[in-house]
C-alpha cells in the first residue's frame, strides 16, 4: 500500500484498490465509465462521477498514470514502474549491492 493512500478521499481509495487489483505490472486496465461507476457503488450522479474521473488525469492516484479517452471518456490505468531505493539507511554502498 502506498503511503499516500491514506490521504486520498474514500472514492479515490476505492479506485486505487480497483486499479491495483486489475492493472497488471505490464498490462494496462481499461474500463468504461459506466462500469467503473457501478464497481465503486457511487451514489453521486453519473455526470459528477465522470467529472471526477476526468480530474484523475491532472491529479492521479499513487502508483498509477491515468489516460482518459476524450471521445468516450474511457479511463485507462497504467501502473508506474516502482522505484527501488538505491540507498538503505544504515548500509554502506558495498552492502547495498550484495
């Protein structure tokens, strides 16, 4: 779980979990807005939900890049490459390469 997960709104947390489940390490996850709205169990109007998904492009959820097809507003989630720390506190540079 990404540390920024806890600073997300409840709906963004749910979208994060769904993306984490469905988006493979190398495989993007594309889903229709209608289906995503149903999966989240959103109580907001479809129009408001669609606007939220559009906002995810500019303010994405942790670990993911999101592209939204402008024509039919279909979001595609891409998992970002995980960055492994090159320095571990308390280790010398020779220990971290072992």
